[in-house]
C-alpha cells in the first residue's frame, strides 16, 4: 500500500489540488484507479 498525504487542497490563485497534480501523477505511476479519502478536522 502506498499513501500520499496532503496537508491542504488549495493554494491562493490555484484550482483545487492543482499544486499537487505533478506529485499525484507521479504517485499513480500509470495506475488506472485510486482511492481518495477527503478529511477535514
């Protein structure tokens, strides 16, 4: 199992998760599916 933890989903002037797209794409590494679990505490 691999996990990618993000401390925020937005940055000023960017779309939702836009700042993390390169990291997410690299983590997926060609996988066709993944599980996304949003959390707000």
